[in-house]
């Protein structure tokens, strides 16, 4: 009996030691708890507040589980009252119903506030004009287009610190999720849709970016560096790419979009309207867009528009037609 008890204690001690070792190895990787942007800070506040509110319930419940097991254990000379007919106590009922109701009400208010505050498409308050970066998730790489600068990069993105960045995101491959943990939460990239995500870095630095959604064989290689630099360094970087990098052509994009992992790449120019063509590629004649970033090709082609009108009239007798 003593041997079995000693073995169980040793196993518990080894389990705790192993858990502590695993956690110590993750301390430098818990980058979500080390935000470097205004959106990331708000999200950290939300994590801390909700965690504390949950602990208000979890900690007393865990403590009481051990206290009750110890106090009411079977033993000779026990001092606990034996009350087999007890079934109700108004004070206890008030506590274990009242506290959860108050916590849920607080969580509801916090959720409403932060849902509005952290809306991804909501522009960030800043005196600087936002930088537009168009993001396309491919198999298995990330394409970043800078429409205002006329350049593009693969598997890394660079932008000025202290300047809002408006990411416009789509996919030319299976759905993925764009995520820079220290700057803000993730948002999905989906074919036929153009999503928006506004982020801003507080200070220069290199932050980890990743695809956070399983998308196939090499999804784990869809990592990228998000480099925040000074505005002067950003301007110099743009000029350097324009002077040294090759141009991205339509044929070059088709080759880039083929499945396969690769390293980083720069392009000194991009085909006009490439991002919108990628979005509309899967729209089937009707623009699927979130936030109005892309329009349907039929909106600019009157002949196609008339054809769709006739199709709609022909199909109304049997079913309701939706674009």
C-alpha cells in the first residue's frame, strides 16, 4: 500500500515537472501577450479582463472542491454536521446564481464594446494617411501588392511604424487566415471576396506573420516577416526595389500561383488591376466583396449586364434569382 502511494506521488511530481519544463520553453513564444500595436493592446486588455472574470468563478470552485472533500471525508470523530434532510439555503442559492449572472452581464457589455472597437474594417485613428497593402494567399505563399507604390513582395511585408496599414485580403487558393499576432487578430482570406484589416505598429521591429488556417500539404511553411521601419527607411526600400527587382507580369503571376513553397521575392512593378482580377476570378459574374473593395466585371460590361438581365427574367418563374 505504501509503495503504491509513493509511486503515485512520484508520478504526480514528474508530471508537474514536465509541465513546468514545457511552459518554460513557451515563454518566449507567447507573443500574443506582448503586443506592439494599438489593436494588439486592445485585444490583450480583452484577454486579461475575461480571464480575470472567469477566475472569479473557477478559483473558488476548485478550492471548494478540495475543502469539501477534506471536511466531509469519512473519519472517526469528525466534526462536520450530518444533515441528511437538508435541501435548500437561500443565501447559498443567491451566491451561486447571482455571481454567474453578474459576470455574464459584465462579459456581455465588454463583448459589445470590444466588438465595435476591434471591427477589422474600422479605420484606425491617426494623423498619417493609411498605407494600402493588398494581400493574396496562394499555395503555399503570400503575395503582397503595394498599389500606391507599384511594387510587390512575396513572403514578407514592410511598412512604416506609426502609420496605419489597411490590408485588403483575398485568396487565389484554399481559404486561409492572415495573422500578425503582435499587431492584431487574424482575419480570413477567401476566394471571391476582399476583406479588410486595419493594423498599426507602435515601433520599428520584425514581427512574425503566419497563415493560421490549414490549407494543404505545406501550410506550415506559410510564414512571413512583417517589418516595421521608419518612414525614411520605407521610402528607401521602395526605391531600391524599383531599381533592382524584376517586374511581375501576368504570366509571372500565373507561375507564382502554382502550388509550391518558396522563399522571399521582390517585384518592381505589378500588372494594373491584378488584385481585382484575382477577386473577380471566382465571383462568377457577380462581385463578392466585403467592404466594397472589388466590383463585378459585369458592372463595366453592358453586354454582359444585358445578358444577365435576360437570364434573370427567364428564371424568375421557377425560383428567386440572387446575385
